[in-house]
């Protein structure tokens, strides 16, 4: 059996990226399912492909900025300055979630991720995990912010992501009497969180444990981005305390949604 050439694998991966690429330049969340714009998924993909194609990050930031929240809408969970969670453009995909309003802004981490990716893109921090070696020495605040956001994404308590996942998964289990497939949803969500934690922990290891690459210099993000990231990370942390008092109410609401 002949060995697989590196350039062959690279071309296959680039072809897969093209399947996800929207004409506006951002990467959709999936294919064929979830073939649309997601705040969290598109931003993480943009961050991971900075070295491959930095235009993806720029396009993602521009598109998400064009849908940035401008008003207070409790139904869509829209607030001024908030970055969307999901947008569905065609009537067929919207029909899958008839009670939702699009763009939908119900995400605790899309907005701070937007700011972190904007900071990384403006300073040319690449997606290759090797380039994140020792980031805590070069951009300590951005490394700290990324760590908080990654742990929240993985659902580590007591951050906001933990409560959102807990409410979703426990409500899905409680709603099994309406549809047994909700149990499969909860199990797949837990497994996905466990797998993502492995990847996020590796990124944190590179940022804090390993030494920077030779020749890497200290960098400073623009003050406006640093201030915005600080506010967003604070919201993620404070959300855990707010949700602690609302967890019963939110769980009952989620069960009603599933039923």
C-alpha cells in the first residue's frame, strides 16, 4: 500500500473547506446539515483557518458585524451589540424551527469569540496550534480570555456554558416521555462536549505550558478590542451567578420547548 502524500491530504482538506464556504466568504457550520451561518461555529472555524486563508476570518467578522444586534428583542434574544447565534436564510430550513425568530441571538459566547477572533486576525495570530505556543507570555490578556471562553464552550462549571448545557441536556432527558429520541440528543451533546474539551485543553496547554516560538515578540491588541473582550468575559463569568438563581425556571421553560 503506497503512502498518502501530504499534498494530497492538504488538497482534500481544502476541498472540504470549499464545501462549507459561503459566497460571502465565511464557513457554514456543517454540510449537508446546518449549512448556514452560526456565530460560534463560523468564528471558531475562522480562527482555525487563519494560517490557511486569513480572508475567511475577515469575511466572517464582516458578515457577523452586519447582523450585529441593534435593538432589544426578547423573542430573538437580540440586544444592541450582540453577535448572532444562528441565522437561517431560506423558508425550508426556518420551517424546522417555526417558533424561532431569525437571526437568533441566544448565545452567551458568540460575542466574546467575535472579539477574540478580531484581535487575533488584526495581529496576525495564525490558526496552527504551534503558533499559539506561549501566547500567555506574548498576549497574556488574550490568552486568559481565550481560556475562559474555551472552558465555557466545553461546559466547565461554574461558567455560563456549563449552565446552558446543563439546562439543555437535563431538559432533553426530562422530555423523553414526549419523544425518546431526546435522550439521544442529550447523550450526543455530552459526548461532543467531552471531545471538544480534549481539543480546548490542548490549546490551553500550548498557550500556558509551552515556550513561545523562537523570535516571537510580545504583542498588544488594540485598546478598544481589549476593553470589549474584558466586558464580554465578565458577562460570561457573571452569567453563571445569574443562571444559578434562574436554573429552575429555565429548566421548566426548556422542557416546555421540547414538549
